[in-house]
C-alpha cells in the first residue's frame, strides 16, 4: 500500500555541522510536501514546504530537496544548533496529509 | 495571535467514561483537523472539516469516536466509551491554505 516512511529513526550531529534528514514516499500522486519539527511536549511546527513542480526550496538555514524520480525528500539544516534538537516529520499530501514516522535529531555541543 | 487552542491539556479518565476534547482554531482559518499521535502509530489524521463540514472521517478508528464543528471557532472530539488503547496525544490543527498550524495537544490517559 501507499506509505510515507523515514530512513533513519535517530540522527546525532555536532553543533555547527550540517544535518540531513531523509524521507521516502510511495504515493506518486502526492503533489505537496511539508517538513515539520516537533519539540518535546509541543505540537508539530511547520518548517518548510515544497510543491511537486519544484526540486529545491530554501529557507533560513533549511533546504528541502525533492527527487520525484525516486520519491525521496530531504531536509538539510545548515550549522545545526542545540535548539534544532527535535523530532522531524515529513508529510505528503495527495487527497489528505500523511505523516512519516519521524526522525529524532540530537545536537551535541 | 493566540494560535490554535486546545483543552484540556491533560486528561486522565477511567475506562468506559466519556471524554470530550476541545479545539479553537485560528480565527479566519477555514479548515480544521484532528490528529492522534502515539509511539506505535505516529501521527494519524482522524478527521478534517472544511467550512465546518466534515470532509473525510475515514481515519476515525471506531464508532466510539465522533467529532463536531458547530461553528467556525469551535470543534470537539468525543470518545464514548473510552478504552485504554485510546491513550495518546490528540492534536487539533487549522489552516487557511496548505500550511497547518497545530495546537499544543491534549494528552489523554485512559486507565
């Protein structure tokens, strides 16, 4: 069946390094993708989105890359900071929004 | 802007009791979503409304779950009777276009 999944459940990086979080999706009809950040005890928070007619979008310290050929989405965080420690979800939208399982990012000082 | 408001923030109840979760979306948002989050299943969409009308409730797990949106500024998610497997964090989110804004969630524990 269709699914949204993440390659790695956890990622640990040194402060100042770049982080890359990956996400695989299988619904070829999905045309809109979002990355959310969820800190402990809080609801998911929008980070950045991308539509299927684009392959890259940049925000402040974050970049989302979309490879429709292999149905892969990634979130790149530049100069990772301790405040970036959280669980990151990718979500895809075709008829409704489906979330991946999440990747926990830990930033070591 | 207060953001999406949910109440209560925490709820502990006994199996068989009725539970009502409340949500106030962001003013001006015309879509409202209810999600459930557990360690085992992650974040699941239960139901969403557009202009107060339920559009897709296919994620509602059983008839014990019901949701209403009587007006643009209020929605409820009710579980009756509640069971221990309903224990989870329930999120409400609202949107005006694609980006959904999430509330802080209600942590429900059913004993």
